[in-house]
């Protein structure tokens, strides 16, 4: 087994590929965050009730789990780069139509398209990076995806803040007579256009080319990535990793002997679902309350979101230095333990709080500080571990023969779990805020033992060594 070590690779070329591929991660984050600050405009433009606003905003997630599933399958048919191009086009069209639409139905369709692009980018960008990067630095390269997701999310907060501040209000008219909230969507067209054009400048995945029998093209890409000496050996190893009698197909996720789902796919589903069950996408539903209890005004909340995004990026940078040294599994275990501890601290704070006459949470000064510190530590633990590592492992843990199909299943499960958690939180919180966070804390605790038992370390292993 040859080792495609970093010191033998064309790092400049690989770095350029990673830079392009992770624009998809940036758009993933930006599209998810752009809606913050546009709710008043959406209500006024489409006459939405609370339920209507919730569905209009949440329709993005429906598109996400559809897009993640379709992208994984289409990537095995048309190629990783070509499907990312389709996602870039959906990002571009979705941004323009959302910003210009005067019909709620048209807006929702455009939001579904944007969601499909987010879902596709979420699974294909890390998978593509894992298929071109040397094993010795693959974790670091793929972790950049999570940094770009948070950068995109934070970038949306920054753009929204300055657009609203410049116009005077999110519903005030701004450039070209359009309201500021519309520009919050339209601004996404710029990075989407850059993503689409830049994808023409990078090659197709050599693993996909081999799976289609396009060995000469695959050799050319591998020559550019690792040099002719490594390329000649590598292409034979990649060929051997694919089934001799058929090209990748969806049924490959089943064990050929038992006809049951392969254990490695179950392991991927574990990672995909539990990343959401720990509650990362609802931890800040009470963020504004926590910040105000710590002495900040409501007007400062968006600026604080920006700071929180910067802290999350720093946490991911820590992961870049650790993921290829200590491995994926230790980081997941540390993350599970840290998230469980901080979530139980939040449970304690919420359980001992009181409600005012309007039903708003009231915490004492000490409980408020505890909740504030615990929430921020939780985010740090998540972004050092499960945030980036789940995407790293989904991109690399599956054998070449089943990677596209396994990503379709796991990507769908990840986004469907995201949707269920987001939709169930208001109901759970109305019943018991402490109870809802107990569920997330218990999920984090369970994830520790599941990782300990079922997750195999992938650090330093070539993709052709992955077993399933």
C-alpha cells in the first residue's frame, strides 16, 4: 500500500482545490444564516402568521435532506464536481429569486432550491476533499469545511447587520429601491457565482473517474496531485477497491452475504444523527435571554453572534492542529464528554430558574452566569469535535465502492434529524425547557459510549484501506 504523504504531494494545487470546494461550505453557512434579520420583511411582504413564517423559513431544511440524498446518488452517476456545479447554480438561482420574489409560493420554491444546494454541498465538499487530499493531512483539509460553514454563517450576520444599519431598518428601501431584507438574500449571489466559475478550474475526483473506467483522465489528475511515481501505483490500488463486476450502485450499502445494511453505514448514521440530537441548532434559542442576563442589551445581540462565530472558528482551528495527530475518535470522545457536562449545567440553571408573569425565563445573577458560560463552552466543545469531525469522517470512512450511496443515506439522516430537532424544540420547551435540554444532555452522554464501541479510527488511513 503506497502512502500519498503530504511531502510528496502538490500542496499548492491541493490547497487551491480545497479553497474552491469549501466555498460550498461557506454558502452552506451563509444560506442558513441569511434568514436572520429578514423575518420582519417576510411578514410584511407575504402577510405571514407565526406558523406561516416558521414554515417559510424552515422550508430550507426540507430542501436540505432532499438535496443531501440526491447529491450522494448523483455524485456516483455524474461526478462530484458536476453535482457541486449544479448545487452552485441552485445557490445562485435561490438567492436571486428569494431576494426578488413577491409571491410566498415562489419564495418557498426558491428556498427549497437553496436548501437542496446546502444539503448537496454539505456532503459533497468534504467527500471531494477527502478524495484528493493525502491521508496524512486529509483531516486538516476537510476540517476547513466546518470553518467555512461558520465563516459563512458569521458573514451573513455581518452583512445583515450593515445592510440594516445602512438602510436604517431591515424593511427600509435601499439600493435600486429594494428593501434591505431583500439584499440580505441577493448578496449571496456573489459567492454563489464565484463558486460556480471556480469549479470549472478544478479537476474531477480521481476515485470517481476510476469508477467510470476513465483511467487515463484519473492518471492525469493523480499525476498533478502526487506526481507520476505515486500516481502509477495509486491508480492500481483505486481500481482494486471497486467491484470487478459492477459500478457503484445504491444496493452496495447492503452486505452482499446477509443483505442487511453494512455496519460501517450504521456507524455513519450514528455520527450523522447524534450530531443533531445533542441540540447544537437550538442551543441559542434562549441565547438572547442569556446575554441580557449577563448585562448586554437586546441591540447588541447580533454583534455578540458575530463574536460567537469568531470563537467557533478558533475552536475549529484547534481541531486543524489536532485531528491528524491524535485522531478523530479521541476528539469525538472529548467532545461528547464536554457537551454532556455543559448541557447538564444548563439543565441545572434552567431547572432552578423561575418564570415571570409573561412566562419568560428568569435566572438569578449566578445562574445566569452559569448558563452563559456553559452555553459558550458547549459551543466550543462541539466545534472542536462533532462539528467538523462528523463531516471529516463521513467524507472518508466509507469504502470507495459505497461512498456515494452511504453519503446519500447519512446526509439525508443528518438533515432530517436537524429538521425534527428544530421543529420539536418549541413544543418541548413549552412543556419544559429543562426537560428539553435534559434530552440533549442524555444524547451527548449516549454518544460517548456509542463512539467508544462502534467508531473506528481513520487517521492516516488511505481511502482504499477503508473497510465496510
